[in-house]
């Protein structure tokens, strides 16, 4: 006899699958209307086509149509016409300072610099110094707080200027405004420390959320008893048991990402399923009737979900577990695919923007793949090594039985792992730009170990309230299991070819991306599949901007990394780059300079030095480099590629520029100059630029220090020289396309200028 | 057509909505093969597809009128031979083989509580048997499990079946019996061992109505020893008539 879940889903009745499809189509239709109507009509066309293909859906068309229309309307209200969006647009037209009062709507997040950020539910807004209130509706904004420490549920007031969240400044960086917008936030307030905000009252938030936050902090403390803080082990334990990764060391999750085991930190179905089993057995133990056990288990599950922060995966699992438990009360069982679709439908009904969340997409695609594929894959694996089906089982020897049983268990684990890998393939490619082959093996070992970590964590939490000593004992045991897990993951991440970054196909001509690192320096040259880099920025720049850019471009190895100056803002990111990529040739200046981080890198990294000053060499096919001033801690580079010449001047002090003045004009001539103008003497630089005769100049702009911000006069001065200025505080990254037919320099941010380097366009620089 | 009361008029659409929601979240599917079933289907058609329903075999035509033991080519029932029964008859719905056997095993040993509904639906078949025609019963009584076994299993399968039968027929379910000691599982014992195993295992939990007519419920009957032990207790306490229905006869 077959179980209902062993039957092909095509032979099952799955009413929620159709409704979910209609809901998704409705949301995409409504969402597309705000982008371009053509998207909406394409969505509608696809939906009708699918309906047409499903002959049996004929009778359900009215229900599907109503669902489509209802979700399109809900999403239109949630997204296109939300009060938060409308007031953000009003603020765009009415800039100025406003007096704001509201309630902290989420647990404040502390940045490394100590600034608290949180979403605020606004109660009233008034222009500064005026009495009248212009809005009093449930609007959410992001606040970068300055003032007394605040918690969830505190009522606060402050005076600040509203602004739009900053868009990503480099390719590959996270689109923070888009992420905030999907959470109903379109405006941010950055408080001036000289005018701090005030707390008016406390305890106004949702009591359940307040309790959940309190419970989470308590659980974090219990799980940390007797363990080193902060550490990778504690980070992993808290991540697996509570989904909290904020306290983990920076870069800690990278190996989990590369090995496709990131889901262990997502408080997924594994966690919720285990909690559901524990709860069910507990209620049965105290002899609670079945219906009451169901009634008690469901709220308890959602309490756990709220303690772990309402993650998409845990919400999905809790909804599925609740439907399964309700089925026990009604003597009913649903096909698992229908239950999955029902959970997705309910989650979308609660928040239509969930559809665009990476967590939602990961969670549902992985579970769907497991439900559809794990069983046939397991069957196939089992048949590779199983007893002859015509042989009576009693004729098997004991070792044979054990061998076949172990193989069957392995097949079950491997099939789930393989199915989950297939399910996560597309979202991993879209969001992480990689395919992880090591995920197949890593999950086989990591999932049972994570189950052990979760079990020991649960035991620690259960006993922590009674005895800290017992909880400590469990934590120490957990330390060992977690260490094993980390070793497994780290070992898998080191496997050659274990993961592969996939990006868009490279252009047939060289492209240089000058990253905006707020004063630090880094450029990535892509020439076909060859990648060359100039400078590596600071350590945090590498983690936040350089690595995401390289990964999104599908870079898997770096040919040459040329460092133009021995200081932390030019080579601080090398260790991070070396951790994630193979660098064939690291070229450093001859002098390590005075910077401690530079000295550390000079002594720890295998490297070569620049050739003799003025020598030309090929850094990658069709890209020629020439270095000057190679005897000091700074180097000036001249790159020639596809008819475009770039001069990279790393220092603009008088001594460094004096070295350039002695060079012949043909050695200096360049179409583009990269040079920090902050703190540079205008006369000296202008004199040099007259000799170089560039068409454009890119200047990095730092966030701190007077010398790192060039004056506004430069735009006019350079305009007189016929040079288009790309200030990176206005342009973000700058991209030079070396297309022989149409070489262009363009800004990453839409407001920045664009310059075509063709002779006929020489006189037409200007903003896009 | 009788007029609906005010309460019924309010409750009726709510019940219909509840039914629609139940069918959405728990769409009807065949309990044997798992394939889809038409949402409008009723009775056995709401829990089994047509091919599977055809595979559920009714008890053999030539059977003992008392214990339903197959009697093809026999004059005397080997199961009843020399035995004094306390109940009138044991009526099974179908044979204990194929899909039904798998369902009962999943229900009892796999703790798959969702099997209660299809097995309860099958049980209704037994009530249409000619031996129970024209009879009325005062109570539906499930064969009890020992509390320890019930805790292990999480439920008493006979109790769930009796509850469903009571809901369908309107005959009140009464837990009249109690198992006083844990008995070894009957499966694997012969007739005499089964009877020995059950001696003094059941007692009455509450007073019987005078001259009560009782319908005993269990999932499977093989020799009928358990049902007869229960009937003996009920008879001793004054029950006038006792019949038993089971899902399948082993």
C-alpha cells in the first residue's frame, strides 16, 4: 500500500497549489504595474497560459480569478499605495527638519561603530518649530539613533531631516533601499549627535514581541555559559539554536555559504520539526487529550518562531506543522505538497512582500524539491545496493542485513541532501552567485551534527533555568560537536573546485570598475575571463564591497593584484581576498612603509615587487602596465588597453608629483586619471594635468578628514581644462568600458556623469 | 421537509464553510493509493478511489453466521466448535487482506491516526449486513485498551472507530468497559491461548441500562476471543443483546 506522500503530486488533489499560483501571479501583476505595465501583462499572459494547460482547472477558474484579483489588490495597497511610500514622496517635495514621535518597532541593531538603528512606527510628524501635525498614520521609517540607549517598545521623539536610504554604491553590493522598501520602509532619519533624541516612555510595543526578545536574550546567555565570548563556536551554537548570527565574528558565515550549509542558521523546518516532536511527546506524557495537545502545541510552536525572530523558514515550518497537527484533530492528512502550498499562501496573505524575500524563496524552493525529488532519488540509490527482492529476507546473513540497512539510511540522507541542493540551486545562483558542489558532501555530515548541536542546545536551555552548572556541562559537550561541525564545513570549503562563482558572461573587451570605497582604493579589470586588480582597499571594504563585486561578476581567480601604496587603505583587504580567491601574482611596492598592517602583509604573504621604474610589462592579455616611482612605498601606474590609457596616481603630495614632472609627456599622456584630489595643491595638479591631457578624472572621496574631501572648486577648474570630474561621493563606482568602437566612462549611481571617449563625442561631456 | 430552527439556519452555512475549508487544507484522496478523489463524492467514495474500492473484498459468502469464519466446503465452523458464545454475532466489513490489512497495521502500529476515517467508513458497511437488519442498539461500546498500551499508542483504535460510528448512526458511544490488566498481544496465539490470555481482563466501568442492547466495536477479529470476553462481562451485568462489528476478520 502506498502512502499519500509516495504518490506522484500529479495524481493528487492540490487545491492550494492553484490558489498559490494565482496569488503569486496577482502579486507579480500588481508589482509590475509600478515598474512597467508590460511586465504585468506578461505575468498575466503566463498565468492564463498555465491555466489553459491545466485542463482540470477549468471549474476552478472563478476561484483562481478571485484569488488573483484579491492578491493584486492587497499588494497594490501594501506596495504601490502604502502610506510609508506616499509620505516619503511627500518628503521628497518638502525637504526640511521635522519633529518626529514614534515607537521603536524592532529590536535596535548596533553597528560596529556603536550607532543604534531601528525601524520606528511613527505616531506624529510635525515640521520643526511648528505645532501642526502633518501625519499620524502607521508609517515605518528607519532611524539611525543618537541619544540614550533605547529598546523595543520605547516611545521616542527627535528632530531630524528625512532622507531616502542610500542606494548601493558598487556593483554586487546589497540593495539596501530595495530590501527596506520590501519591509515597508522608504525613509530614514539620521540623528545629529549634537541634537540627540529623547525617550518619552517605555513598554509600548507588542507584549508578545517584548517577551520573545527577552526570552531570546535569556537563551543567548544560557547557551553562552562556560564558553568563550565572542567566538566562532558560540556564534555557531547561537546561530543554529536561535538563528542569531549578529554576535558571530565577521566573515564567520562565509564558509557556510560556500559549502551550501547556510540553511543551518536559518532556524528552518529541522528546528521547528524537532520542537514540535518534543512538545507532542511532552503533552502525551502528561496525558493531555489529543485535541488539547494540538491546541497547546500550535501556539507553543509559534512562540518559538517569535523567539527566533519570525524567520521565513521557521514560519513556513510552523505553519506546516500546525496544519499537520490540526489534521490529527480532524483525522485528516493532506498531501505534503498541498500543505507546503497552503503555508506559502497564508504567508503571502499576511505579507505579500514575502514573495520577494530571499529567505521565503530559499525555504519554499528547497522544501518543494525535497518533497518532489527525495523519494525517487532515494529509490534509485537504494537499488544500487540492496538485497535481491526475490530472496526471502530470512535467507540474508546478519552482516548483509546490517550492510543493507546502513546503505538504506545513507540513501535517505543523501537523497534529501541532493534534493535540497537541487532546490537551492537557483536561489543560490541568484543571491550568492555561486554553485556549491561541496554542499552535497558537506550536508551529509553537517546536518546530523547540527541536529546534535540543536539537541544539546535544547537540553542546555531546559536545564539552564534550574542549574547553570548543568547547562555549562551541556554547553561544553556542545562545544565539541560544534567544533566538529565547523571543521567539517571549513574542510569542505577548502576542497578545490568545491564552489564556483557564476556571473554574467564577460564582455568581449576590457572593463575596469573603479570601486567607491570612501577614500580607499581598488579597481577590478575584467578582460574576458582574466581578472586583474589594482589595490585591495581596507579589510572592511574587502568584506563589504570588493568580495561581493568579484562574486557577482563570476570571478574565481585573480591573475595579478598590483598594490600601489603600502598602507592599510590600499592593501588591508588582501587577507580577505586570499581567503576566498586564488591570487596568482601579488605585486607590492618595494618599501613596506610605516603602516603596521602593511608590514604584517609584507611578512606573511608571498609576493613579488614591481620591475624597474618605467619598464612596461603585460599584466594580462592585451593590457600593458608601466610603473613609476617603484623605489618608494607608492607607485604610479600607467595602463594601456584597447586604445584607452589610464594613469593611476596614488599620491598627490608635492614630492610624489615632482617625480612625475620629470617624465616625458608621452609617458604621462592618458585618457583617464585616477587621483585623490582631497588635500592636493590645485596649481601643481593643474600643471600636471595639462601635461597629461586627460578626458576624465576619477577622485576617491573619503568620509572622514578634511584632506580626503576635495573642494567643490575642482569641478569648475577641471571643466576649464576640458576634464570631466567623477567625484566618487557623487558617482559611486565608475566603470570604464574599453569597447574599441565606443569606449565610455560611466557612473554607477544614476545621478553621476557619463563620458563617451570617441573623438566625435569629446566636446559633449555632461550628466546623464 | 422539516423547517430548520434558527440555530440550524445560522450553523448550516458555517458548517458548509468549515467543510470547504477542510477540503481545501485536507483535500480528499484515496486512503489506499493516495490518488485524487472527486470533492463531491460521499460515503466510501470520499475515502477510496474506485479501483481501490473494488480491491477491498467483502467477507466470503459461505461463512459462519455467528463468528463469520469462512466455511467453504465445511458443515461446522471450526472456530465455534464446542464453544459457548456470549454475543449474538460478529459482523466484519471486509476481509483482513491486501490494502485493508496494511491500513489497519498503519493505524495500530504506525500510529497513523488519519486511517481512522477510512476504516470508520468501512465499518458502516457491516451495519448493512442481514444479521443486523431491523436491530436497534442502545449503545456503541469500544473494546478497551489497557491504559499503559493506550499511552504507548497515543489512542485506542476501537474507541476512535466507535466515535466515528456513533457520529454517523446517532447511537451514543459509551465507555462501559475497562481493561484491568495488560494482556499480551493476541496476534500469534491460538484460540485456547487467546481465551486464557483474556480471562478476567475486563470489568464494567459503569452501570448498564436495564435490558440494554449493545454493539461492540473493534478493528480486527480473528477467533473472536476478545469480543466474547467483553460480551461475557456485559451479559453478566444484564445486557439483553450483544452484537459486534469489526472492520475486518482475520
